[in-house]
C-alpha cells in the first residue's frame, strides 16, 4: 500500500470514529470525546484514540452517546453505515422542562406489561420494540402481552401485542429486557436514559405507569435519598407514589430522562417508593448477551455445566 493511500484510508476511518464518538462532559466545563469502553460505579473508561482514560464519576456532569446513523465514504467510494447505540443516553446538562409537556411527550413510550398472573409497567429503550420491565413482573411466565398507547389523529389508541419474547433477565437487579415481535409492529416512541449519579436529594422526579391496572397514571414527588440500602442493594427512594402495577415503569427527572426503574414500595407507609438506579439498567443493556434468557433454565440468566461424575471419570480411565 502506498503512503498516500494509507494516509487517505486513515483519514476516512478517523473521520468515521470521530463522528460517532461519545462525549463525557466534565464539571469544570471541559469535555472528553472518544469511545466509551466500560461504565463502572465509580468511573468511566473511554478510548480517545491514542490512549485509554479512566474518568472518575465524581468529575462527570453528563454523558452524551452517539445515537445517529452516519454515512461515511469508504476508500472505494461506497457509503459505510455507523450503527447507532442500542439505547439513547441523555445529553450533558439537559434543560429542565414542564412536567405536563413531558408527560404528553413521554407517555407513548410507557407501556403496560400483562401476564396470566398479573401486570406491571415498562418502557421502550429504542424504536425497534425493545423494552425494560422488572424481572418479578414476568418471573416464571412465557405468555406475555404488551399494551401500547399512542396518539392517532388526536385520539388515544390502545394496541395489544402478544408476540413478546424475553431477551435477557437479571433477577438479582430485578430487570428484564423484552422484545415485541408482532409482524405488523410499527416503530415505537422511546425514552432517553439519564444519570441517577447526577441527581441530588430534593430534586423533583415523576413516575408514569399502571398502578393497580390504572394505565397512564403519573405521580410526582422528590428524590428522598440516592443510597437507600435494602437487602444488599442501593435504591433511589422517592416520595412519588409507587403502587403494585407501577413495577417496571420509569422514574423521570425534569429533563424527561429516565433515572430509575420503579420496583417496590413499603406497604405500611406512604411516600416510600423505590427505584433501581438507571446506571444498573445501562450496564444490563450494555452486557445483555451475558444475561441472555434461556428456555432450558427460564428463571436463571446463567447456564452452568454439570460437573463430571466419578463414574464418568472411571469410564474415561478405562
């Protein structure tokens, strides 16, 4: 390969990588641009091209992921598509908006999840029908339907989808990823995932879901604490009313970004609702292949090999 051709190829590849890069906004108004390799509870690992940086969480004010499909010229002149992210993460320092406007905009992305034993809530993370709900909503179930509510010609339209596949589950963090596979399913409205790390105690939040089957119900409150420990896990505690049926639904900040997944409340108290931090949701989605659902072992995302028996070892020795 000639030097000139090598340089031209490098420029094309670098341009594609730069255009599809993620941006980490720092608290001192600086920013780091590159490809996010991993997100950990205390840091974010980003490849900036010539080296890999580990950025502490406490130095980050926001993360913007590349989510658009880009077309760039290949050396042969054809176009290359840069695949978008599986989900959309919020822009740094997203502006606060009116709750009424947000509910109208986001309501179509929140769904009701039904099984023969009960119901819960969920929300789309992309337009292709992938949605998040709680593991306990679909635990032990394979017959699942999803009700979607959308505005059509100024009227609310209810559509039920029954071809729903379980893609991945994490029972330890009470998360499940579902996919609507009905042949005539359209592109769906979806949410943006924010950051629970960026929240402050006292910030306003609101939930949308189907408490007791009352679909499209919105409740509003504040963040009571970010670090409520329950059974070895940390949860967001909120005064927004959470009831049975809200499970699996989104908890939003006032920028309209999901900051948590509502999953439980204290039954003998009021204003004591809890949500799974969205950082766990993003980690679950980023590593969804590791939690792939198996019909051989439907309640466990892990598949263990049977240990060798003494009988087999003796047979092999002979």
